[in-house]
C-alpha cells in the first residue's frame, strides 16, 4: 500500500516501528500492517492518517467495514488489560456515551498488540476556548459517572500515568524515544517534586473510579462544541476521582498535532477543575483538593521529565516557549487556587 508506506517514511523517528515490527523500512512495515488488517478485517483501500506516539495509529478505510482506526500497542500495554479497556469502551457506547465501538479484540502482531475501532471524526478546536474547556470537563464527569458503577473489569497492569500504583517514581515512559536513565543529570529538581506529589497520592484512601487518563482535546472529537467521540482507549484505568481530575486539568487543552501553544495556563487548570465541580454538582473537599493538586503536579513533572529527555537527546523537538518545565516552576509551591 503506497500511501501507507509514504506516511511511514514521513515519520522523523521510526524507533517504534523497529521496536514492534523489527524493521523501520516503510515498505516492509506497510506490508505487514496491510496484511494483518486484510487477514483480520478486510482489504484496506484507503488511508486517512498514520502517526506514532505511545503506539502506532492508522486511520483506514476497510472494504465491508468502513472507516476504522487501528492502533498497534507495545507488548507492555498488556493483552488482558486492553481487553478490559475494550469492555469499558463497549459498555459506554451501549450506554449512549460518545464512544467508538471496537471492531477487533486485542490481537498479537509481530512484537505488538493490535486493536481496532470505528472512526469518529471531529472538527479542529481550540483547547483554550472556555466553552471547549467546560465541555471537556463535563464529558469527563459523564465518562466517570457511566463507566464506574457498571464496570467490574480488571484494569490493573499498567502504571503509565497511575502514580498511585507505581513501585518506582516513573515506570516506563509512554514513548520509546524517552530515556529517563540516560538523562537524569539536571532533572533532579523535577524528580524531587514528582516524589513529593507521588507520596501525597499514595496516602489517599478514596474509592477508585473508572476514568480516562489521557483526557485532552487531541483525544476527543468535537462537533459544534459537543464531544462526539473519544480516542485512546488504552488510557482507561482506575484511580480516585480527584486523581483523574487533577491529571486532566494539567493537559486537557493539549494537542500535539499543533504543538506547545496548546499547553494550559495555571489559570486554565484551575478553571477546568471548577468546571468539573459544576458538572459534578458539588465541590471537592479540602482533602480531595490536595489530591487534585498532587495529581496535577505529578503530570506536569512527568511531562517536564519527558521534555528534559528530549532536550538532551532530541533537541530539535523541544520548543523554546510554553514549556512543561516553565509550568512546573509556576506550580511549584503555589496551589491552583480555584
């Protein structure tokens, strides 16, 4: 498939392709992926997009099915956990929540795990728009409200953005390009703040909810100001509600297809929490707010740590403005104050 091979070739760093497929050759990767989809779903006769991050994602048109999104995860995503995430996804879709429907259960491909779902497209949005922020916060509350009571699935097995469950400070970075061990020098202040936040999170005894832990506009499809689709279902997990809200407040406006200009301000972070409280119908207690603060700080520290790794290993990818490190410094010692 020429279009797929060209899209793969356009990626600056194909380390993830090498990790999963054992080759970064665009023609070889395209052939393996097209053969897999053809064998499990149908003939691919169109490509909408192809990109990489924590996994490889391709939007395709498949004969007999229509437009779908195929995601190839690294093996550390866990086949059992991906199945559990799909059960949550299916439950939400059946409940009328704007969730795409799975069309392929987690299936091994080379040294990865593939999933597929129906494609839901949205319009470009500005995550800094207060109306978009309010809709994003309200939809997160709806997600939690619908998913938590009915979900008894085991969502353990991934500590990517779950600092309450990690045995160490960071766990495995979400993208293979980050190397925290090789870039530890100069990041001590970030690690210290992260450790303080993590310790606070581990002391909470609040009940866990089912939530999406990469809740940001890049993973949401909006039309006419309303969320009509949610992506990145491997980010579903369990944690206290305040953890989910704190993490989301640190990243809700981000869209890496646009860049660093989408990072939220500290004022916008506080406003997101306030919007969530409106949707919730009551405010967080002082104890819950302390957890929100810690979860927010933990995400900022993690993103600053990734940024620090890039600054040393991939400086061409680092912006000189609107950095995670700047946001972390602004938050250090200062509550959000919503």
